[in-house]
C-alpha cells in the first residue's frame, strides 16, 4: 500500500515560469515531509522540509505548502531554471523514524 | 568529510552468486539506512541501524539479505543466492539522530547498482 503518492510521473516547464510538484499521503501520523532532488548517477539530495504543524516553508526559490486536511503537499519552484531539471521525490516521516518515498516526478525545465 | 560513500558503484553478477555492498556514512552520524530503488520507483526502505544496533527491518528484506554495522561505523549489505528480481540500485544513507524534534534529514550516497544476469 503506497502511503506517499506522486501522481504525475513528469512535468515540463519553461525557464522562468513556476514549477508545481504535487504529493499526496495517506498516513495521518506523518509529522515531517521532505523533498529530495535526484540527478542521474547521484543519490537523492535534500531540498526542503516542512513540519506537520506548519502550512508553508520557504527557502529561496523553493516553497513547500502543506494541506493537512487534504493530506496533500506541493513544492513550488519560482523561477524555474534549467539546472532544476531532475527527479523530485516527496518523502514523509513518522517521529524519529525512516522516510517513506513517493515514486518521483521528472521535472524538465526548457530554456 | 566526503559524504556517504558506497562501494562498488556497479556490480554485475550471475544468478545464484553472493554479493556484498559497503557503505561508509558521514563520520559523526549515528544512524545508517539501506534503501532499494528500482526503475520508476522511489527508494524503498530496507533496514536501519542506530550505532551498531539494527533497529528495524522491512518485510522486503528476505532471509537472503543480511546487513551489519559491526562497530557502528561502516555497514555491509550482503545478498545471498541472488535472483534477477534483486537487480536494483541499493542506496545507503546516514543521519544524526539527536532525540530532539525536527526532521531527520538523511544524506544519501550515490548508490550501488546491482545487475543480476
């Protein structure tokens, strides 16, 4: 049973525009959510996180929004740059525990 | 510190052979995780250690799989009698668990890709 779902396998965006990556989860016990970015031949690298008690966290061009009632979160990248092209994984964590990952979304930013 | 190191990066083996992967975590990290990733999927949790103690194992970890972290530093993941379904990227990650609140951010290595023929 997939507890974290990323329903869009891929997304294509023009450079300078906004990229919105979505993620849904089923386990209400998750207390942190993280986004990781992965380039080919590299391991996933941490991008940004949000606590379940918040609804927004911002870091430069990256903002994560959390809607607990809908069990939905999204990652906004503004403005998108060609170097942002990668696979983005949404991950969720129960207290002090392992990460549960979604299947990932391939983002392509066209110049 | 060079981050999380994994060796070998690639391994091709014949079905039925045993393989072993090694992970060297970030030195001050007390937690070490193994994940497996197949094409088109996200990383799937296999097991994790806090120091030398193995605290949790996924049901994905059949009895052909064994992981150790003998001195609380590096870890090995061994797969015995490999099957074609074991072909995947095996990712190691480490983190510093302080017991305080906050996201437990895992730092991943580049992975060890296994191909079973």
